C-alpha cells in the first residue's frame, strides 16, 4: 500500500478510536454542552429565581371510584406577567404531584420546565401533560429571552424536544407535591412554584 494511503488509514483509525473513547467517557457533548454553555457569560437572565407557575385546588370530591382533585393553574413569565388564561384540571387521587424536567446547563445553573401533573393513583406517564402550554412562537415563555439570539434558538430547540417527550441527555425529573401525612394543599389557597437557579423547587403560598 502506498505510504500516503497508509497515513490516511492510520488517521481514520485513530480518529475513530478517539471518538469511541470520547463517547464512552461522556466527552461528546450534547446539545446543551455544545450550544448553550458556549454562551455562558451571556445568560445572566437565567441565573435568578422565578415563579413560572401558580395553582390552586378548587375541590376534592369522594365518589364510588375514589377521590378526584380539581384545580386550576396558570403560567407566568420571568417578569411576572401571566401567560394566557388559567387552565383547569381534574385527576383521580389523594395526593397531587407537579412534575418538572430539570436540565443542567452548568454546574450551578439548571433550567426547570413544568412538565406534567399526576397523583398517587395516576402514574406520571398517564398524567396531564402541561409542557406545551407556555409556548409563545415556539419559545418557552416562562424564561426571559436572552440578548443573544443564538441562545434563544437553542432554548427553543430544547423546549421542542421536551414537548415531543424526547429523552434529554443529563436531564432528570423533579416533582413537588402535597401529602396526606404532612398536610394537603388547602382548598381555595393560591400557591406558586418557586424555582432556584440550582434546580431546586419549592411550593410557596401566595399571601
């Protein structure tokens, strides 16, 4: 084999082996690593607490099939502006769960997307899918738009994948809920979801 071809083949083999090594060791970055993180210095708008969702339980009703929980919820922008009209829900169960998809951006910054409502009776996969309800022209409007338009495009792509129920690398679920043991949500009381930049989630009563 000519010397030039030997060098080319050797390079191809070396690159292939390196690619396999990087994939196995997590060095081939996913969408977030390659796109959003490269703009880390420009995403200060994401590095603050926000309240993306308010909700209230309007009724808990017992029937022959068990208990149903009814309520309403509405989404808010990072500037505390309401997104559309409130949504009503009704679900079987005794304890109510609000599920979120948490996507790590950096070591100390995570994006949190409201995802579904489920209960101790209704499994998450069969719950009420709420992720598409806060879109504005394909952008998850619970987040403030960034100055860098490239970041906005990549966030929109990420949001589209979440709405399509695709698995996002390194993302995980985090649910907050009431409990019959420690105290249920008070009927008629409005609550809001507090999200920390670290990915922590709290339920806070509205005073």
